[in-house]
C-alpha cells in the first residue's frame, strides 16, 4: 500500500500514513498522530511528493524498458 505525507497547517508538523488507493483522501487519525495536551485539532493538508527513488538492478537490459542514464 502507498504512503501519503500529510502536514498540519496549524503547527507545521508532518505525518506519513499508509492507506489503500480508495482511502487516499482520509487524513491521519488520532491514533496515527496523537495530539499533545492542550493542542488544538489539526487541520491536515495532503502533500505531494516525498521520498521517491528509482530502483533499478544492474542486470536489467534494454528489454525491461528505456531507462536512459540513471
């Protein structure tokens, strides 16, 4: 399942959650990112991007797609 990065507009804190493709718009729950005592409720905004990497094996030939110079 994919990971989604969410940021709280109020505090600037971020949280990464794992969701299915059908639930990608569901913000983090209280169990996934608990609030500190006295902290106001979070106003979550889903972020685009993140830690993405291209993984390619050394034995992948031209038949596996065009990779160019990686």
